[in-house]
C-alpha cells in the first residue's frame, strides 16, 4: 500500500490526547477538504509502496509505543488495510483508525473508531475545483456508513469547526443517525494550522462546548511542534 509517512509522536487530538503513539499515514483520499492539513496524502498523494510486513516492522521499531494510529488521507481506501489492522492487533497494541466514515468497516480490527465526518466548511472552491466539489459533497456525509461504525466499535466523533453556525449543521447530522450519541463522545476542534488561529477560535468554541455539553478538543501537536510533518 502507498504510505505517506510512519512516525512516533504524541497523539494530539481526541480522547487519547497525550498518549505516545505510532502513526501510519496512508496516502490517498476520496475527499478534498479545502482546509486539509495533510495535502501530501490527499490533494497530491505522495509516498512509497510498503508491504504489511514492512509497516509492522516499522511499528516494532518503537517498542515503548502501545498505541498505533492508522490515519491518512483516508486509510479505509488503502489496499490491504484490513490485513494491516489485523497484524497490528496481533501485536497486542491498541489500534485507533482515524476516518471520515465514508467507507464501511466490514469487520476491520479496531479498538477506537475516530470518526470525523466533514461539514460544509470542508467543501473545496467550486470555481477552482468544480469536479472535486461535486464529488466531495456527494461523498462527505454517509449516515448509513457512520451507523455501521457506531454499531460495531468504541468510537469518538471529531468535528472540525470553523464558525459558530457549524454547530447547527453538526447537530442535524447527528440527529439523522437515529442513535443515542452521548455529548461527551463529540469532540469539537477549531479549524487551524497555527497557534494564533487555534487560540482565536478557542474562545467562542469553548463557550459553545460549555453551553451544549460537547467536549472541546485542543490540537496538542500544533501546540508542541507547530504545523509540520512527522508530528
């Protein structure tokens, strides 16, 4: 499968924030978010082909790490992703899959499904990227797929929020699932690639979380390392 990068870092997002983890980033995505912070794995997929055995060996180079994160791009479209997940589980490590939840899990090994459905704020520019805009909008929200993940795995939701009105859209999406989703399982992250932008949005987003009972999700990796690869 095409792998953009494998690195050992601190989980910066979600319920496991702060946990040392090996990240396996697949290259390739079925969406094209306007604010994508890993364009080298989506807009311009790059990387090198690696076998499942090679990837597992790279993970084993970090014996202190008991957590592995499969991320992207969109890892669920990567060839042999089911085989890779199974091998990681065999090693006894905790496995998180970070996905936009547009592809059904089909029984993939997973300890935490980190689901990040995309809001309208993710849509690419209709003038510059008309074809991708149409495909992105037709793909980004698949409630039946999200339900399949919810019904099979421990989960968390991570929504990228850019403006206060995003919350209304998000709540309509969650209501459409017809599932009891506890508000503490919904993490709201400010759309940002810099500390200044993150802090500017943290104020009003934190107040929204307090008012509605959602969890504010800081992006620790930006705080610790800045916006750069391998972190």
